[in-house]
C-alpha cells in the first residue's frame, strides 16, 4: 500500500512539475529584451538582422524557439553559420560566422573559402570560377594547389574553368598585366592536371628565355610535353604530338 501511495505521489509531483514548466515557458515573465551579435562582421548589419527577426522571436527567456531564430539569421545572405545561447536574465547571444569570399561564381553568387556557393555581391577583385554546379568544393581545392604552383612565376589565377567533361583551364595574370592561358586537360588519374602544371612551372623560365617573348597560351594536354603560343610567333611545340581532347 505504501509503495502504491509513493508511486501516486511521484506521478502527481511530476505532473505538477510539468504544469509549472509549461506555465513558466508560456508566461509573460522573463521577457527577452536584447540580442547580442558577436563575431567578425563586415557584411551583416543590425538592419538586416532586425528585418529577418521581425515577428519571429516569440516566447520568453525559457520558451523562445532557438532553432527558428537561428534559421532566420542564417537566411541572411552573408551569414554562413550561427550559434545561439541564452544569457540570463533577458538576452540572446548570437555568434555569427560570415562567409569569407574566395571567388566569383556568377553576378550574384560567390564561393567561400570552404568551397560553398552563396548569394552575395562584392566590389573587390576576385578570381572567377566557371564550372558545373555542385563542383565548387573541388574547384576550390584545385584553385589553392594551382595558385601555389604558379605564384613563384609571378602569376595569379584570374579565372578557373572546369568543363562539363572535367577538363581544367586557367587564365593567369602577372606583372604588367601579362596574360597566360593554360590548358590542363582532364585528370585521367588523380592529380594529373596538377602534375602537368608542376612540370610546366619547372620548365617555364627556360622556355621563356628560348622564345625571347611573353608566352600567351600553353597547352599541357600532350603526354610528354607541351605547346606554347607567343604573340607574333607561330606555335612552338616541345613535342610534336597530338594533344588530348578537352
């Protein structure tokens, strides 16, 4: 009998506790009054935050839907990720990570340093990525490796292209606005394009000295060599072999 009574008292206490919690969550006590934004913010301002949160922050300190608030904040174009926490007695703290732009994808889209595409506009000069949708992360990884290889030659990548057949093409810009187009072809095996570019970088200073001019175009799709095109000169090939298809 005592065990039954104890069990009933326990159930009753639990029910009372649940009712108290529900009442507390839905009460007008402990209202939220502040939202603190933290993080290195260059493109997200208070006006954008106020606009997306208008009417979406419902409930008091205990009852606010953190998931709904986070999703609203992450809908702001330059916001990549948000972490939310409550701070007693009346504050929500939002730690915001902005997208860090690496390249342009379209007129209204950029690619961040994680290889993720996002909506955003920026006046700064950035390299252009052109490729199939869904390949942004692959292009970002290749961009980093290609850029590291051509940097000692004084070049930067102005445009990185990946064709529908997975062939790579670079447009480089160097000192005095020198331009160089590099055809890398496809990766038949992992790192093929990277190894072709590495071989060319090692030979480029010698080829430039031999030709006595600025190289405008290089085709690295040859199995054992490459072809150079210099403005004002006929095409020069290191190996007279037919290039592979793009």
